């Protein structure tokens, strides 16, 4: 067994003992160690990590950065055991996922949605009045990341909030 394989086994055992599952990361790091062994590498270098991270030509840049990040964390661990280990710099494959900005519905848009819901035939017992009562509270709850919407069908009263489940 190579020193990298032994280091990987110890690294995964330590991280799992700390509560990390490392299912896919463990498989990826095992592939990296196999790649390093095929290259006759006794320790991790930045070039080796970069070659492995970018070897898949049909992967997205985010996947390359993620793979390099896994090897980087493993290399940090290995550098405490083997001083020849090079830890790839964190900005070697920079990538930030571009998330779309959330869209907050205006009151007029909510009214249009409710009007469109009223025009739909009843489905599974949901009547247009239910859409009128729930929709504004639901959209606001979703936009504010609230967890509960409470509606009183008789009075039309509705409430949103963050309540925790007591159980």
C-alpha cells in the first residue's frame, strides 16, 4: 500500500469520525490517489492535483474547482505528514456559482395570479376562495423563508411566521 493510500485512509477515517460522511468525496479522492499512483507520484504536487482536477473535458469549471478543492483539503492534511506535499492555492481554479436573484412578487402580480386561479376549475376540492386567502400569505412566506401559513377559512384571516415543531 502506498503512502498516499495510507494517508487517504487515515484522512477519511479522521473526517468521518468528526461527523463528515464523505461519500462522493471519498470516491473522488480514491480516484485521485489511483491517478497519482499511475503517475508514480509519492506525494501531492500542485501540478498533479491540477491535472487530475481538469482531466475530464466534459466537466464544468465548477466541477473542476470542486475536485481541486477536495484534493486541496486532502493535501493540507498530507502536508502535516509529508513536508514535500504541495497544497494547491485556493485561487488556482476560481469559480463561484452564479445564482439568479430571487424575484419578489408585487401586490399587483399576486392579484393577477389570484385572478388566474379563480378562472381555473376546482381541483381536488380547492375552491377559488382558498386561493384568495392562501396565495398572498404563501408568496410572502416563501419570499421571507417563513415556515408556516395559517388560514381561517370562515373569517379570511391568515398569518405567516417561523414556528418550530415541538416534537
